[in-house]
C-alpha cells in the first residue's frame, strides 16, 4: 500500500454526505470533519503508513474504527457530571496544541520538557478532550478534573512484561486501554519500579499505547533502550517522545543517548 491507496481507503470508508474530507499535501494530513458540528479528526498519513508497514492492516482498521466512533460521539450529548470515573489523563508531546480548532483552551498541565498532560472523557473506543469551557458548563474546575483523573489512573491495572537483554531488564506495560503511557503519572508505580532496579531506572513513553521501564546496569543497555524507543515511536498511532527519562529522587529527567557518550549507570551527572 502506498500513500495514495491509503488515502483512498480511508476516504472510501468514512466519506458520507454529512462529512467533508480534506487532504493537506504539505503536511500529509487527512482531515475528516462533521458538517453539522464543524469538528473532526486529522490523520497523519505518513505516520499511519509507517504503522501499516510495521503491523499490517490492523493499524489502518483501528484508525478508521476510532475515527468513526469519534465522529458518532459528536452527535451525542456528553456530560462530565455523573461520569467522573471515566475521566483520565493522557500524555502528549510538549508541542501538542493547547487549544481546540475553535479556540477553546484544553485543560492541561506541564509534565517534563518533552511532555504535557491533557485530560479526556473516556467513551469506550474513543475519548473527548476536556476543555475549560466544557468543565465550567458542568460546574467543574480544572483542579477537580485533575483529581478525578489521578484517582482513576491509579485504579488501572499495570502488569509489566519482562525481558532481559545483556543483563539489562526491560519492562513493558501494554494494557491496550488507551492509557498505557499515562501510567508514567502513577507515582506509586514509578517508586515500585525504582525500588526493584539494580541500576539506573529509565522510563520511556514513545507512544500512547506503551510504557517502558528499563533497569540499566551497563552502557549497552542505554543503546538498546534508544533503539527500542525509536522503533516504538515510529510504530505508534499517537507518538509522544523519542527521549527516555531517568527517574531518580522522584524526578523525571530527559536523557540524550549518544553512541560515543553513553551514560555510565550510577554516574549520570558526569555523562549527561
């Protein structure tokens, strides 16, 4: 499948009289909008094509299914009140827009130099980002939204899968609930992984559907982590960050891993 065929497939699947579909050749993004609400979704076709090459037709089918669900939700009256248990945080890159296309400011907060936290109402196979005006209409403020999201996140299961490469241990959380990367906000989980680490504890969120922990005991571990993060980032439906973080003393610090200046575990301050 090439870019043209991918564009045509999505257009054929989602095109109806009530929607407009526009392709921006400069950015490679396909925009599907609902005519009645003026709202919609944008898809980066180059990114989706890379996912297709990595994981096959399922990547495209999942994208179409998510957009279809999201467009249907635009015609449903949604409420935050009474659904507080469906409010969750999501991690996005620091460059992610902080306003909707209609100019409404999304509820968000800074996280690291590479990431920012936004808040959503879970709709099952899709979700809607929460903006300040919507929260106000529901009689809620941003602090209540963030509190509810934090409590709901902590209640989510986290069962890491373990792999060892050259004495370095890697753990992967992939629960397929849309909030895998969000679990980087679970301080209890971070502290638990830090307590069991024998070397430096690195954490990575290459895309929204995976959280990686790495117990790094030698320089080779850093190289393996860098390659791993790059691969996951390229495959992700919603990429977040190419840079992993070191978790130490309750803080996350982005690290640059260079082949000729790999950090020595336990000596990060001299090798950053």
